[in-house]
């Protein structure tokens, strides 16, 4: 019977260490905040405070596109924030 207890204890301790994918926190530059504002208030996509990695990647692509179009139109880098 002791081997069953040990087996169950090791199974329980192994499952306790598994983690689920949690959204990662990231710092927003002003452009990211503007994108989140438009998504939340204009497109009614709900709160943008706890985004998944996929949402963050989508926002990064949108920011990159905006910065690219800005540079193409003006010849200058997008002001403020970091370049993605």
C-alpha cells in the first residue's frame, strides 16, 4: 500500500507544477495605448487591460504598420515610444 501512496503523491506533485498559459504584461507606449483605446471604445472589443500573447502580437503588427506608413509618408521615424 505504501507504494500506492508514493505513486499518488508523486502524481499529485507533478500535476501541481503544471501551469496554464497566462497573458503576459507589457509596457505600453502611447501608440499601443491609442490602439487599445480604439479597439475598446470604437470597435467595442472589450477591455484591453489583460491581453493574451496573440492579442499583443496583433497590436504590435498594427503599431508596426502605422509606424511604417508614417515613415513612408513623412520620411521620419514615428515620434515617441519604441519602434516594434
